């Protein structure tokens, strides 16, 4: 595990570090502390990470500026902040969890467990997916996404307007962040089920999911039964 | 009063008033010194008489006017004659004695009872179609060199007598409105001595009242012709004052920038016109030049306001232009005078109302601002960023070292206590402010684990400043600075006072997080400025800048 903590309160940063260490133990390979947005952004640029713990108010600067960059990256982001009123917006941006201050070990570990268990971050799910495009970050509304295809460490977002965008997060991570209407139908496909019109069975027990735009996506053999029970 | 205008009015009435008489060149008044009863006769040959005659104070002389009626004067109405004459006279109409206003030749210094204005009823038998002659047997003890018959009118007697009274009824109505306005705004001024424009407006209204009252008093208050110039003196003095006050009023209301040099020059110009024409005794020209100066100055001042887009300037400018047009364009002096006064006063009133509203809005804004600042101060201790971060640190300290945790909580209690004491105050002693700062630093030391050093020098503990001013600057310092290599951040407050101002210097000795970043005015700076404005109006200055050693804030409060 490679973890970055962005927190300007020295005492709190140490607290988070201590609790992180306690939770991940020997699986933790890197734990870096920075106390400003600029340092945080610089670190993200040059290092591969699994998790960023981010404060939203850093020396008077707005952490949302950094959040937008962070959520476009492959790693997960957990917010640790005093400003509870920003929790909803943070989830919409696609953070895994929002830990309000003051926090205890239990609450922080609850957030950490989501990384391990892949349970969903929030019931509402992310409203936006941040996509890196020509050096800038653009927000794609998750309601405009038809389905997502895994492509190695990246994913491809297929949008309702016919366009395709690349995302740096893995299919597992996106499945965790997106609303529950997104369902994993195959090891390489995550589909917004409101777009599904039916299941097509073809020879050799091959199953396919028909979408409203006429496309048919493969359904994983092991997932077929559960999918049929849940959605049809 | 314009004598010439009255003569014009007289002629206009003569020629068109009743539609029965027509004199293409106007009636000719002829004079001759001497005293012969035959001179009243209709057939007397006055071709050797002159239109002006040199006379002495005790001379008896005659004046004759020949008239010709093209038709009989109607039987249902009676002919009347109005005369405005310098002198005592017996009036003859077609050789018949009609009446007298005094005793010609026996004018007595102690008995100035003869009236300057007089109305006479002409017998019906003498108002038939054909030629007539109006003759005066007169003496003129005072202003002997001046013309004798200043004005005369012939018309239906009732119309002649009632018309000026009817007109003065409206004038008095208007004068009353001006008077009430003057009193009302004077009371407003007494209640708020700072509003100089209100006083100017009140005085202007009062002068308008006096001017039109004096102008038209002649219609209903009889006076001797020797008092004729007294009235003109009063009117010209009032005109002088009005001509001075109106542009002054506009120059204040439209913040005329060049007022400093304009005002003395303009005053001298008016004074010159006043004295010059006063010595000449030419009151009509004096009025023309005084009012012209007033109009030109006002139009320039308000026009300058229009260029600078001062609120309300355009409407007033239009009003003034209409006024100038009325003043120079309208032939009827009485109507143009009254109308231009009304429009001028409305212009002044409009701009006054606008400024009063602006003042009220500014006052209301200041009330809201005070409440807002109170809330902002209150928020300092309950805003989640401060409170939750502090509580998280408290929890961590308690878990690690209960002893330290307790000290931390005590420091927190002290800061809350201090904030409670100052929250609804507009000014607090600087010693209390310093206490607030040091207790805040204690808390931040626990949170940030940085050593904060507080220093102050030459502080007068009794001096008062708005609450949380230095505290806010301190917070900014903590937020935007990194410790020096020695591991600490040092703050220093010093104080300086001289005859003109009190100055607080607040230094932060530290490394700036973002030295090259452009400074945007944050909520902290806005709070500082708003607090200074609340307590000192515009008598303050706030400088905040980067130095080689960190940051420097300078608050200067000027003495009133």
C-alpha cells in the first residue's frame, strides 16, 4: 500500500498516520505526509499511489481544487475534513469516503475497510467522473455513461452521446464509486442497468445484455444467474 | 421689477386686450412744464410738447396722451384706467377732472400719502367712439430726473382691478409653499447639523419666498413713489443671494471638484455686477447679469456632473436647460419667473431627496454591517474548521497525554472566554486584544506543533481598537507562513502615536508558503477593513505587504 496524507494540522496528520500504520501494518510500503496543496499535487504527479487522505481546507486554500485532480487518478481518495457540509459534493466527485473531524480510530478504519472489501462508498454514488483530457480535467456526468469497459489498468467510458473517454481508475474502483444502478455483468464490463432492455441467449450458453441503443455486451457465466434474479 | 415689461404689458393690453383699440406705434406721452387748465382740452395742439422734459422739484407740469377709440366702449362694462406715476397729479379725461392721487405742487415731505399705483373709473359718457385725451397736471418732488408716467393701462374696469389680485393669489399660494418648504427643511437641518445642503435648500426656498412676495406686493400694498427704488433694492439683493446660493448648492450636491477656486472667483464676479449696476441704479440689467451668471454656472457645474456620471445629474441638467429656455425664451416676465423658480426648486429638491436616500441607505448598510461583523466574530469560535480541527487535536492529546490535553482544553476555554467578552463590543482595550492573540497562539501550538513567539513593545494598554483586528492578522500569519529554520514563527506588535495619527505595526517573522502568489483580499482583510470603517469612517489606512523577513501589516488611525 502506498498512501499519501495531505493535512496542514501537524497533530492531526500524525494521528492519521499512526492509525493508518496500525490498520495496514506490514502491507504499508510508503506513507508520506505533506501539509500543502502544492506539495500534495507535486507528490501525486511523481509517485504511484493507492490511497490519498485529503483535508479540504489547507492553509486557507480550497481542497476541492486538488480533489478534482485526485479523483481523476487511479488511486482512491478519502476525505478527512471538518467541513461536513461538503461531504455530499465530495461523494459526487467520486471519493471513497468522507471522514468528518473529529474522528476516532474506528471511523477511519471503517473507511479503510472499504478499500479492502470493495463495498460501495455511498448510497448515492458519484455524480461525476473526472477524466483527464489534453492536460486538463473534465467532469463527465455519471448519468451520461452507458457502460464501462475494463482495458488493462485503465477503463473506457462509453457515453450516451456515442463518445468514448479513458479513465485512469480500474473497473473495481469505479464499481465502488458509481451509483448502484451500475452493475458488473462481466469481468470487463460495468453497465448502467437502466439502459438494459433484455438478455439474449445464443448458442453454446453464451449470454448477452441488450442495451437500449442496440449494442449487446457479454454477460459473465458466473454472473448470469445473479443478474437475472436481480434485474429481470 | 421690470418697468419696461410693464409698459410692454400695458401696450399689449392696450392693443390686443379688449380687441377694440389699435395703436401701431403705441401711444405717445408728451410733457410740458407750466400750468394752464386748457392743456386738459382734447383739441389743444401739443405738437410742440416733448416726450421728456427737464423739471424742478417744485415745478407744476403737464402730461398728455392722445387716444382714439374705433368703437364705443360697451354699455355693459365700464372703462377703467390704471396709472403708475412718479409724482402727485390731477387726472383729466377729455378735459373732465376724474380724480387725484395727491396734491400736485403741495407735496409735503411728511405726507407721502399719494399712491404710486392708482385705478380710475372713466364715465361712460366719455368712453365713446372717437378721439380722447388723457391729461395729468402733476408735480414730481422726488427723483425729478426720472420719467413721470411709468405705466398705464386701459381696460374693462373690473378686469383691470381684479386681474393682478387674481394673479397674486396664485403667487401667494406658491410663496406659501416655498415658505413651508423652507421651514420644514430648516427643522430637518436643526435636527441634523451635518447636512449643509439641507440648510442651503431651506435658505434658497426662503429667498424664493421673499423674492416673489416682494415682487408682487405692489398689487395689494399701496406705496408712495419715493419708495419705488427701495423695493428694487430688496429684490436685487435677494437676486444676488439666490444667484450665489443656487450654483453653490449644485457644486456641493454634485461634488464639483474645482469648487475651491471657482467659489471665490464666482463670488467676486457677482459682487462686481451687484456693486457696478447698483451705482448705476440700473436694477434691470443687474438682475439680467446676476441671473445669467447663475444659469451659466449651474449648467456648467451640473454638466460636469453629467460628464462624471454623477447620479441624478442628467435629470437636473435637463431641468436647468428647460429653465434657461424659459428664462430667456418666454416673453411674459411674471410667468417665466414663477415657472423657473418652481422648476429650479424641484430640481434642487429632487437631488436633495436622492442624496438623503443615499445617506439613509448608507446608514442602513452600516447597521447591517455592524451586525454582520458581530456574526463574523462570533463565527470565529464556532466555524467548523477551527472547532473540529481543535477538537481532533484535543482528542489526540488526551489519548497521548491527559495532562497536556487538560492544558490544551484550558487554553481553549480561555480563548472562548475572551471571545465571549468582546463579541458585542465595537472597541476593546489593546491589552485584551493581545491576550486574545496569545491564547490563540497557545491553542495553535498544540495543533500545529510549531513554536509561536509573541512580542509587543511600546503598547499603551488603555488604547482601544476594534475587536479581533490583530487576532485576524495573526490567523493570516499562521495560515500563510511556515516556520523559520529555527523552528518557530515570531509575531511582533508595536505602537506609535503622534499628533496626527496612531499606528500599529504587526510583523510576522517566518517563511511565506507562497511568496510569489498574488495577494487576493481574503475574508480576514475584509473583516479588518470593515471594522476600521465601522469605528473610524475613512480616517484610517491599512497596509499589508511582504517583507524580506516575512510579512508586515500597518494600521494607521488618523485623529479627527
